C-alpha cells in the first residue's frame, strides 16, 4: 500500500506543510485527531508517549498534554482550539507549557491549520504549521533533533508485529 | 541570512537554476538564456547561490562554469530528512491505530 506523504518547509513563510493520506474514512481519522483517548495512542513520535491531562475540543477550549521520553522526562504542551469545523478542519495555537498549564513564553509558539478531505475511500490530512519567525522554526527543528525524536525504526517494526498478530 | 542555504532555495528561480546546473556545468550566459528575466537578475541569483556555497566555480580560460555543490545540497537534505522522519513515525502510528479501529 502506497500512501501519499508530502513534506514541505517554506523558510520564507516560516511554515511547514505536511500532507498525508490515510487508509480510513475521514470521520475515523478526524476522531483520531480530536479525541484524547485516541490521539494519546499516536501523537508523540517513538520513543515518546503522549498523555492527556485535559481536553476540551471546542472553540476556545484546549488540549493540555505531556510527552514523556523513555527516561521519564516530561515535555508539556498546551494547544488552544481557535476554530473548528467538523469534519473539515480545525485551527489551533500551539505552545509549550508546564504541568499546571502555565505557558512557556521562552519557547516558540505556532499556529496549526489541520485540514481533512476525502481521497477516494481514503482520507487526506493537510497540516500547515506557521511559526512567528525563521529562528522559531529552526529552534523547534533543532530541539527535535537534540531530543532524539528521530530514528528508532526498530521499535516501530516491533509495534507493527504485535499489532498484526 | 545570505549564508543560509535555505534562503537560497526559497526562491523559485534559484531552484530552477540548481536544477539546470545539476544536469551539467554551465556558464552564466548559458544559464541566463533559460530565463525571461534580465541578465542582471540572473547574475544576482547566481551570486546568492554562490554565497550560500551551493555553486562551485570552475574557470577554463576566460569562461566560468558553474557546478552544483553536492555536499552542501546533501546538508539541506539531511536537515529536512530528520524533521520529515518525526512526522513519518507519528503517521505510522496513526496508520496502526486506524487499522486496529477498523477491525473492531
């Protein structure tokens, strides 16, 4: 199965655009993005895990969550939902926070636009992340590399094996 | 800013120049012939690409040929690949979740 995956960084507009096709109906994919018990199961890239502290998926509502690395180190995030149109798109303001939900103003904030459409029987999700500046965009990318978010394909393969049993 | 290779590839004309000379080394005149813009505008793009280390010059007699600097291009590629992978891993997990949900 070959699913579309486009990844584009525009360093002039300070945006990252990611397009990905999923082999499922749109409403199912929408649920995976907007329900805490589902988003917790996939949002953090391995070897991180996601835990939702609170989620209120409504305009003006928020998602307060933590990503935990294998050593137990916590990275808290606070996402505010600014606009929602089920099951077409939602917009958010994404920031880093602490366990109590106080925003970390030293780390970059970003605007997310997540758009859902049909592609035959599949769903297509386009995510556009906009940062305030090029420096912010680079800071986030460097952070991701430093925390070792990449690689660990072996672990992913293991997961696939257990799921296929 | 000028030294950042991402500044260089942010412009569509400069990307087109890179594609051109990836195939073969060209003189500034030969490059300019491929574009509708002025010779001056093309020289300016070439200058920026050179400053970002994406082009290498080779002089033969009075002619200058521009080559692509593969090492520098690879640097851009590696940087993007790291970030792309984060998303790729994340989406693989969503694929798995969706397939288990559909089985229920």
